[in-house]
C-alpha cells in the first residue's frame, strides 16, 4: 500500500512540473503558430473584416521573390555564426578557468554562473509574491 501512495505522489510531483510547462507551451507557442498558419492561407489586409481564402498562393508568391532566399541565407549564416562563436568562446573560458591557476577564477566562475541563478531566484520570488 505504501508503494502505491509513494508512486502516486511521485507521479503527481512530476505532473506538477510537466502540465504547467505544456500549457504555457500550447498557449504561447502552439496557438499563435496555428493562428499564423491559418491567417497565411487568406488574402487579408490585417485591418478589415473581409478576408478571402487563397490557400497556398501566399507561399507560392513568397518563394518566387528572390529576396526571400537571400533573407533565409542571411538568417542561416547568422544563426550558424552565433552558435559557433558562442561555443568557441565558452570552450575558451571553460578551459582557461579550469586549466590555468588564476587567483580570480572563482570570481569569474561566479560571474558566469550568476545569470543562471538570478533567473531562477526572480521566478521563485515572483511566484511566492503572487500566490
């Protein structure tokens, strides 16, 4: 009997983390993406109430535009450059702080780690004050 209660409490604990995250994901990511996809299938000015269903014509017109391909290429270039640059810098700092015996390495480790801690603390304080 104790195992059943313990398992139920464990599952409830896990669900208390998964369900709110899933709800926030659905409300703030999936629903807006669905609305954007739905609106992209209509010819609509954005201001009037009149809209005409045109299907995939907006996408066909977009892919015929040569500027979209340049924009997509620029986007991939920036994303790849940012990821590679951040990984190189992060590796450099990690090696420098662990391999070299610097007097201030503890200080720099704390400085690099503080943003991770601050976000959790701010969310915790916010939830505590509003519940």
